[in-house]
């Protein structure tokens, strides 16, 4: 390994360790916010999904379909067309268009925000996967390489939106907001289920050239998200110990859910800790090198 790459990896792992230490004191309770701010917070994830799915399926992003939705925010860094098989290509293309609809629904209901700077480069995903497995993968994980790599990278994404929506609904004040978020949640959950079911079909297949199966990768990613979130187990891989399976009776775990098979919920700070990859809602990084947009994300950024 080149010395610079090694050094970067070392710094990355050290900062991750540090953030995990601070993460143990993470705040897991509710936050105060208006409906509008809570729903606009979700735009951060919807922008990410739109860009990642559109680039993956088409090789171009939101600006090629609905440029005004970005409100002048910069285009994402590093999006690429993924080498997808025809079935998954169709599915991801549909998901991409669905995200455009979600953006429109939110913007017309509560108003939009500037698209935050997103970094969806292969290198950023490689760093996330290195952090998940706990060492530097060689060759670096490339989300755009093929269908399985892309689905594993996607496993990182709608689920976080889904648990965020589950966490948001109980805190919303009015019926318009609740109705919008419930409907967003329905489709996010569907996308997550499709991605997980496709991965489950190949759960025991090795992801070459790494010495790990698809299920191993999902377990590592879920563990990383639990660590970064700092609020216990709210994320589970595809094959789990019985005590995490439905009714303790199965180790298959096509959907991630709690002991009563109800969806887990996350607060905005938990989501920021995860998507920044730093374990801290105050410290941007990863897919959001300059942090998220909207009042909630900015509230924490202001304190750095
Ligand atoms: C309900 O919340 C939405 C935003 O979610 C807002 O646009 C609307 O004005 C609110 N309605 C009332 C009656 O407060
Ligand atoms: C499953 O096991 C856990 C302990 O690991 C226990 O708390 C829970 O009640 C069990 N669920 C059922 C349905 O038996």
C-alpha cells in the first residue's frame, strides 16, 4: 500500500475510533423542530437517493431531469453509471424517478432547500466500506462496478431515510405533514425491501475478490451504522443471530425490525452521525463533505 494511502486510512480509522468514543455519550432523545424543518431535513436524504439512483441507472443526475429542485446547490461529486444487469437497471431507474417525485412533493408542500454538496464518488463509498469491515479493502470497494456492489452500496441508503421517517411522524403537528411523511415512508420502505430481497437472493455468495459474502457485508454495514448512530441496535444485516430474527425463530432477516417486528426509528442527529460517517452530528464528512442543508442540520453545524 502507498504510504499516503496507508496514512489516510490510519487517520480515517483513528478519527472513526475517536468519534465512536464520543458517540457513546450520544444524545438519543427527541429534538425540538417545526414540521417544516423536519420535513426539509428529509430533503438531504431524498437528494442523495435521487442522485445515487439516477446516476447509477442513467449516468446523469437530478440536473438532467428537474434542475430547479436543486435551488442552485452544487451538483454531486463523482456520480457514475453503474454496470447493472437489465432487471436491476430497470428497478434503480424507477427508484431514481420516484425520488424526483418525493422531492417535488416536499418542495410543493413545505418549500425546498439548496441541494447540499453530495459526494457519491467511488472513493467515498470505499471509505464507508473500509470503516464497516474495519480494514482497508483491496482493491477499494467500487459501488459502480456491478449489480451486487451497487446493491450493497444502496443498502446504505433508503434504510436511513425509512428509519428517519418512522422517527419523524410521531413528532409532527399537523395532518398535512403526517400524511406527506407517511406516504414518503411507504415508498422508502418498499425500496429498502426490494434492495434487501435482491441481496438476500445472493446472501451466501462471496463478493469477489474479498473474503466475505453479501450477508457478511450487510452485517458489517449495519454494525457500523449502529456504532455511528450511538443509540443501540436499530439496524440489522440479512442473516442474524436468532435473537435478532423475527420471534427469535429465524436467522433470515430480509427486513430489519425490532423484537415485535416493528420498524426502528431514528432522530435527525442519529441520521447525521451516520450519513456524515463521523459519529457526530457536528462534524460533516463522507457523503456530505460540507454538511446537510436546512435548519436542523445547520443548527448542529453552527456549533462546530
Ligand atoms: C401544516 O403543516 C404544513 C407543513 O407541513 C404547512 O404547510 C401548513 O400550513 C400547516 N397547516 C396548518 C393548518 O397549520
Ligand atoms: C427473543 O429473545 C429476547 C432475548 O434475547 C427476548 O427478550 C424476547 O422476549 C424474545 N422474543 C420472543 C417472542 O420470545
